[in-house]
C-alpha cells in the first residue's frame, strides 16, 4: 500500500508545490520546509527536481506569451486604435457592473 501511495504522491506533489509557489504567502521557503520534513536527507534531490519542473513550466509559459505578443504586434495602426477604444468601452462597462454588483457574494 505504501509503495502505491508513494507512486501517486510522486506524481501529484509537484503540482501542489507549484501551487504553493504561486501563493504569495508561502513561496519557495514553504516548499523547502515541507520537502525537508517529508524527505529528510533526500530533500535536496526532490527540491532540485521541483526547481527543474518549475523552470520548465515558466519557460513554456514565457515562450507562449512571447509568441502571443509577436502575433498581436503585427496588427496595423487602425486595428490597434480600434482595440484601445474597445478596451476603454469594456473597462467602462466592467466599472458599471462592479458598482452594481456585490463582489463579496
């Protein structure tokens, strides 16, 4: 049973660690603390593995964002000015919605 648990834990703990990094209250120090508590002397190896996964996820995201930025910069000036007007309308509409809504619900 423990072997099965360890197998599934090894698959999901990286997802939990990435989520922890994204929480502004905890960041990497909490992952470091948790891995030290869980893995003891092997924590360094697991932290290195986690750091590699986190770096890979970041670079994949950055690459996609760069490609998106490149494709949107290909718009001509007339489209970009229309987009700015549309964005202003959207923000104005959202402001009205926010004023009329209760965000605490």
